[in-house]
C-alpha cells in the first residue's frame, strides 16, 4: 500500500470520527443549555 494512500485513508477515517463527535457534542451542549426540544411542538418561523 502506498504511503500517500495510507495517509489519505487515515485522514478520511479520523475526519469522519471527529466530525461525528463534534456534531454530537454540539447537540449535547445545546440540549444542556436550552433543554431538550419539545417534539410535539412544531417549529414556526
């Protein structure tokens, strides 16, 4: 396996994992600050 290919593969996997963690963390912090969204209420605006 070429070194450049390994580097791109590791970069892609780490990027996917870290992006998922960042999205989860943003949702978690938002829910802690504002409370969980009410699923029965529709968003207006």
